[in-house]
């Protein structure tokens, strides 16, 4: 069993242990001791994390369920503008009394550590490619400027070089039709 160390996510559960049917609800308001997430958005270290917690005693462990609220900061994946997004996620996990391969988490020294459960729930709820708004136009591919900041932006039509021969044929065909359609005297 790994060495037990108290963290801000640690909750004492001595009063609930081995008392099936007992239940306790509580509120944890903590400052994130470390960054939650590594992508374009994350809950920064020191940001408030609110956990509405419910712990129910069962025969083989403690069923812990809760709702996590936090704010993730980062940047839009399209235009790179700074964004803030609310994170609301639920979790449920069983903390077993006995060390057993069937359970991922155990009660340790009359405490449960919610850190891995909360971290997993929050990180998995963060968007992979966050956007500042659903219709974000992004950056101009040529200049790198934000399209929304550009006045009268019209994207340049880029023709695939593989089709250039076909476009030449089309322009020659149109030119030929205009000369053929002139009335002859």
C-alpha cells in the first residue's frame, strides 16, 4: 500500500467506516494545489475548486459521489484568444476498506483522498479543442491575424496546383465560345 499523505482533497471518514447505511454530505472549497489539465485549457494552480460531496457507507467500502465546479483558463484553438470556461462535472467512486485488486481506491488511515478522482473527472471533461465561440473564424492562413479583427476580410481563393491545367482549359473554352458566338457579316 502506498504511503498515505494528507492533501487538501483528503477527507476524514472515521465516523462512517463499517457503518452500512450511514451517509454524510459536505462541501469542500479548496484552492487547486496543482494544475488540473495540460491541454489548451486547464484549471490553474490556486484556482478555486468547489466539491459538493456525498459519502455513503456500504459493507465493503465508502461510495463517494460528488459534483465539482471550477473555472478553466486557456486559449481558443482557432484564434488563440484568451478564454475562460466553467467546468461542471460529476463523479462517483467506491473507496474499499480492504486492499483488493477489484477496487482502484482504498480507505487509508481513516481517510479518503479525492485528488485522483477529482483530477480524472475534471481533466476528462475539458474540451480537446476549446473555442471562444462556436462560430470563431480563426486566423488568416497567410497573415496570421485574427479574422474577426480584420475589416472587410475576404479569403483569397487558393487553387490546388493539380487543377491548374483544368482551369486553363476552362478559360480557353470560355474564350473560344465568345469568339465563336460573334455574328459574322
